[in-house]
């Protein structure tokens, strides 16, 4: 299921972003789903970003990894990243749990370390590739959106 189709809503939510940001976001989505093909995907059109969250259930709080799309970058986030092994010392963030890596160029999506970190996040959560139901939930936050002009 690595080739899971992109629902129409994320395409619409990403439309205001540059072609490069869209390509990075969708490329990372493909990388995540190649490692976690059955993950439940939450797609949020939030105030500050468009976010994709990958979980073993239909509860977004169970998220293992997420992709946050901003005007000029895309973050690949690890929900328990503060305790995730970081052999390449690339994880950023100072919060209690979440760590992320920012992607600023399309070529960055092909980084060799991505699958290794995704697999480590799954293992850390006690999950395997088959986690989830392969479904998608779309959520739209109320109020104005901050999007590229």
C-alpha cells in the first residue's frame, strides 16, 4: 500500500504553497507510508500549518510521526523524538517529547536516514509496519488560515 492515493483534501489544502513545498510534503508522505503503509492518516488544515499525522488507531493522540507544512519548509516530526536514537544528530526541538527535522529542498526528501528514523520510531512505539487501518480522517480548523501569499 506504499502507493496509497492522496485524498483530494490535502491537495486542496496544499494549493497555496510553492511547488517545492508541495513536492517535499507529498514526498515525505510517500516515505512515511512506505515504512508505515497501513497507518491511519490524519490530515489537518490547521491555522498555522497543514499537518499530516500517522497513527496506529483512529485517535490522533496516538501519533508516531507527523509532517507539518509551513510556508517555506516542511518538518518531519517524531512524537517521542526526545527519547529516539539520533545517530546523525539531526533532530531539532527542545520540548518534552517532540523532535523534528526541517526539509527546505526537494532533494532532502531522498535522504538515506529517513527510513531508518521512521523504522526506529515504529519500534520505539512497539509497533510494526502493519499498524493502523489504512484510513484517513480530514479535519479543518475553524478561523483564518496563515498561508503563503
